C-alpha cells in the first residue's frame, strides 16, 4: 500500500437524525485512531463539488453514509461499488448531485480508483434531530470495525 492514498469520506446531514451517520462515524474514527499519512479522513457533509480535489488524490475510497436500500433499519451494508446496482447508487446523494454523477465527472477527468467501498447502515428515520435512531446506534460500533477491517485488508497499519 506504499504511496497509495486512501480517502474515507463521511456523508450526510447531522441535523436529520440517521442521515448524519456518515459524518458521525468518521468523526469518531478520527478521534479514536491516529491514522497513517496515507489515509485522509474527510467530513463530506452534504457537499459534492468541493469533494472532487480530495477524490482526485485518492487511489482507494471508502464512502460512509446512511444507505436506504430497503433492508431492515440498523442493517450494516458494506459493498464494493461494482457490486451495487445502479438504482442503489442513485439513492446515495451528495445533495448537490448524486454520487454516480460525481464519479462520472471524475471519470471524464480521467480519474480511476483501485477500489471503492460503500459502507453504511440502513437508516430508520431522517426526522429533524441530531440523535441517531436506536437501530442505527446499535450497529454503529460494528460499522466502524468493518471500516477498520477494510483498511487492514488494504495493508494499513492501525
């Protein structure tokens, strides 16, 4: 993994309960672990276009978000980009544009990734509020551990 850059980006709106999952996960990871310099942790919030320069520098990408695909609320979802259906990908929104649109822009600019992983939890609610639902809270630690497992598989020493 030497000289390879990994970007872990948390997406979501922390004011809409489970929608803030991605941001909350990366914040906790950043507080709990000292990552090596090849790993960048980024609060992507609800933005999109400002993410492009960060994505362009990455060889490996982990996108952390609430992923509403019809699973039981609280279900942990870890999938590589190529294994997700187009319909599922289109549900992952950066609010300004969809994730698929952002990746197409990067592709047009000649950017490729060695691997893209989508990591998240099926949300229960997007109601106004800063607390995660009990279903999501329950598997929050499992999601963090799964992300760390991916990093270890990619050769990151943590």
